[in-house]
C-alpha cells in the first residue's frame, strides 16, 4: 500500500493528501457515463480546496499568472454575452458547463500546491483509469459479438467506432483524445523522465500499454485523433533523434514508415474504419454522398459558420444563440443534413468566434498561446504534447461544447501550468 501511495503522490501531510484525493476523484470520474458524477467530484474538490488552502498568497499568484486571466476572461465574456442573447436557457447550460474556467484557475493555478509528485500521480491515475475503461469497452464488445445483440452487418463492427464507444456512452472523439493523451502519458512516465532505470518487466509493461492505447485509437476511428497520434509520434521521434550527439535519421524514418504502414493495414481490416478513411480521401463525392461525416461535410459546416461570422464578426451571436442562428444559415443554403441534425461547426475556433466574436477568440488563443509558451519553457514534453493535442483537436471538433471536453481541457492545462510555475519559483527534484 505504501508503494501505491508513493506512486500516486501521497505524503505525510493530511491536508495535502486530502487535496490530492479530491484531485484524483476528478480524474477518475472524468470518463464516467453520467456527467453529474464528475460534476460532484469537482464540487468536492472545490470544498476541499476551501478547507485546505492557504489564501495568504492568493492575490500575488492571481496578479503574476496570466494563464488564469485568459480562462477567467473567457468565462466573464460569456456572462457579457448574456446581454445580447435570446436563448437564455441554452446560455445558462453553457455557463454552468464552463464553470471550471473560473474554478480551476483558483484551485490549480493561484497557489503553490501542485508539485511534481501530484503531477506524476495524477497522470498515472489518468492512464490507469483510461486503460480500465478501455478493457471494459472491449469486454462489452466481445459480449455483444457472441450474443449478436444488436445484429450488425459485420462481426468486426462490434469492435469499432460508435458501436465500441457506445459501450461506455462517450463519443469516439473524446475517448480517442483521452487514449492519445494516455499513450503519451505512459511514454512520458516510463521513457521520457530523467533518472529512471526501467527493469525488463517494466519496459515490457509500458510497451504493452503503448500498443494497447494505439490500438484503441485505431479502433475508435476518430480520424483526426489518429492523425494527431501519428503526427506527434513522428515529430517526437525526430526531436529525440535530433537531441542525440550521434544522429541516425534513417532508422527514425524507417520506424515512422513502419508505423504508418501498420496503421493503414489495420484500418483496412475493419469495414467501418476502412469506409470512413476512404471517404476522407475521396474528392469525387460531395457531402450529400457522405455517410460518415467526412471531409466535405465538415468543410460545408465551416463555410456556413464563416457566413454567420461575417454577419456578426465582432461580438458574435451571444451566449446560447449560436445553434439557432446557424440553423437559419443551414436552411438558407439548403444544407439539409446539417439543418436536420443540428450540427455545430465542428471547429472550436469557428465556434468561439461565431458565438463570442473576436474578443472570445482572443481569450481562447490567449489560453493556448500562454500554455504553449509555458510548456516550451518548462521543458516538459508531456505538457508540450498536451497543448498540441488540444490545439489540433479543436480544428475538427468543438471540444469545449461538451462536459468531457471542457473539464479535460481546463483541468490538465491548468494542472501543468500550476506545476510549471510553482517549480519555476521554487525548484524541486522532479
């Protein structure tokens, strides 16, 4: 038990352990089927923070940590958006959903609580949680396969895309994003940390975990997340080779080519995955012939959103009004599939600009810019990778419009931001 406690970051300080336990509850419940479970965990974290925090330096940290300003600024501008919103009911839901933008800066950033052991412990807990979740998904998929409930066209369909993700009630995009971050979390924890000597058993376990998370991203068939995974593995491979005194570029390129080839072969095995990726590269069909919401249909969503932005570029539609206004554009342009299914823009940058105007977009870019700057300064590769995962994911998904995206985005960016700034001001052995 003591070893597990050390691995998860516990110490001999009761208040610190209580705070860490509350943080862990948020991480464990993040992928929960029912979002209110994670919401209750966040409430418990907030109450624990009130009880255990030393507020004597709160003002100092608030003044000197601009990352928190952009999160809070985004939330405050959402409140301003109520002044010119017509759909107050939807606006209220959106504001409640993004309360973490004002809670997490206070809890994670405006104090000196987050240390190296907290960070490592929470990253470990996250990839353990995601691993258990994925095993549960696969187990249910096998049960569905053997019982043939529901009856599908191909037996392999039970193990891919929405059928696989439905086993835990989470959209494939969010599950895939979690799997990608878990992949790099394992890589960072086992292979990218200084002063770590792995046993053969530890090396094998880490390799199995990496392969497992890679396969889960393939099976979930979120095209953007798989491309992000392959792209970041490639960039990281070249970066690590570049840092060596003796650089061997051919083996690095060969590894990447092998990874790409294996990925293409695996995608071809599963009918749904094969169809989705074929659709992505098929430039002959237009969006009316897309079954899986491919490249062309997304581009049409973006053009329609840009048309709406052109009408109100500075202030946007206001908090809660975006979908209503977008429906009008869809109808005007006879974009029936988007109108009938009430598609959002599937791009967080366009979603923010259309809803909150240029000021809202400024706050979003501010969050990402400060996070990227801090991640580079920190020298922490997992922090850099997290920022890149989120930045790239938002190109094809409005990840801040779902609880599972909002909490993941705000919790981990501010967790890493808090750790980096605390370690910068009071260096510790990591």
